[in-house]
């Protein structure tokens, strides 16, 4: 079974983390790298609609170009994307 870590390792073959800009926030931001997955949704930005689509399609991983967490979080509101990602596992 494929794990999130397998996807991370694959993407780092063509987009290594050490080539990111110093201000960027790349890598696994929400979740556990040992989670087994069967479906991945790829997107530019993670929005509420993307989270809903991923859930409806049975995707266990959302791979986005832009990070869902870019600045340090001081709190998480129930309307925040991070809250929905955590809630939907």
C-alpha cells in the first residue's frame, strides 16, 4: 500500500525541499506521513471546495502547489481550511 511518505519521496526527486525559497513552507503540513493512501487530489490552492471535492472522491491526500499554512498560526477558527483538513483527517 502506498503511504504519504512514498508520495513525498517521489515529489522530492524532481522538487527537492532544499531548493525551496527561504520564505516558502513546503512539505507535509497537515497529517501523518505514514498514512496509507489510494487517491490523491492535485490542486493549485486548498480551498473549502477542494477539501469537499477530495472527501467526495475518497482522496486521502491533497497535493497543492501553494501551502495551506504560510504564516505562523496563532489560532485555528472553525472556518479555517486547516480546521477542515484536520477534521476530515
